[in-house]
């Protein structure tokens, strides 16, 4: 059974520790986004102007994972042969994105980044370019408002079609590779080819922080 101390010792944190304690009073997030390695520090200060910091490095995107989710899927042809999607949607490289921040002043920074893209036999993710800014404004002695906005250009996922032989009834037609064995007409399946932009291409976040 746990025992309590009749007279607990009072402890008062030293002034230096009080001043160093940082608590977030509130945050308004319009679009969530990974801020990278230096996110916590940016609430109160940016690196000195003229320096450039790597703030994000990741391999793999939502569109890349969407394509890889097709691995393990497939269908049987009219001849009874198994057709695996992995042969069409494989890649030796996964889309990698790197983002940097270059301070323009003590309170404003320019955000920029690049994405390599990736490709496979039946798809392609275009290279991308990220542009944006971060700005901090002191509302009071220990209160800081931080605004961050970015947009990504490029990075679109595009899917290629296949050619299938439907025999005497349909002949040779262009079709969506994934839906060649579906009940849809070959021409109808082309409407479902991947042609998508990154879902996180536009990001805005606003945060309010206070230190005491």
C-alpha cells in the first residue's frame, strides 16, 4: 500500500528555471504540416540572417504510398494467368523531399525545398518545388505570433494506360491497367487513371505562444 509523507517538503523552482519554462497558451492551426527540425525554436527566434538551415528531410509521400498500396494486388486474365500490379507500379527510388529555411531578417524567413519525384513502368510522380515564408511578430513582451505558409509546385501523380486484347468481341483497346478485368467498358476505365496533385500542396499555420 502506498504511504504518504505527513509533512512534504516544499520546493520552489529557482528564478532561472521559471524564466526558461515555456508553455503554449493556444494554437490556431489552419492546415497542419510538419515543421522540421527547428520548429520548436522558431516560436521565439529565427537563425541569424544569411544562414540556411535544413528543416525537413523525408522520403515517401502520400502519393507514393498510394501507388505502393497496389503491391500485392492483381487479377486473373481470361486465360487463367495471374497478373500482378507490382510489375507495373514498382520503382527503384522513392520520392524524396528536402526543405530549407533562409532568414531574411530577425523575424522573417524564406522557405524553399525540392522533391525528386519518382517513376515506374506505369506511373510517374513529377519533381516538385516548395516555396513559402515564416514570420514572427511580438505582440507583447513574452507573447509571439508565428505565421507559416507554403505552396508546392509540381509533384503530380500521373498513370499510364495499357493495351489489352479482348478477343473477337472487343478487339485490342486502350484500358486502365488496374481495371482491365473489371466490368467497365475499356474506354470508361480511362476516367480512373491517376492524375492527382499532392494533397498537402498548400499549407498555412498560425500559432500564438507565451513564455513566462
